[in-house]
């Protein structure tokens, strides 16, 4: 069995989401941290690509929305830190 590129991208995405959740749960990250949302963004993109290629469109939609939330949160954090809220 060979590991396809889309499988690797999916595993990286899964690791990103699980890492974000774990670190949030144990207090290493908080929901207002850039790194938390960056991990969620990477996770959503990775799993979104994997689910799209594998024709799992409901999961693709969930991951697309997950990515949108992460993008929005990152923009808000950047605006807040630069004083442009």
C-alpha cells in the first residue's frame, strides 16, 4: 500500500485539528491565539482537500466552513493586534 499525496495532506490536516484541540484543552493555547487558528486553518484545508478528492462532499463542506471560520478569526486577531478593529 502506498501513501498518496492527498492522503498525506489529509493526515497533516487531521494532525493540525487534533493538535489545536488538544492544546486548547490542556491550556497550552487559547482561542484568542494566532497559532490556535493557524492550526485550525491548516487542518481544515488539509482535510478539505482530502475529502474533496475522495468525493466526500458533506465533509468537504464542513472543512470549507471550518477554514472560513479560521480565516475570519485570524483576520480579527491581526486587526486587533494592529489597532485596526
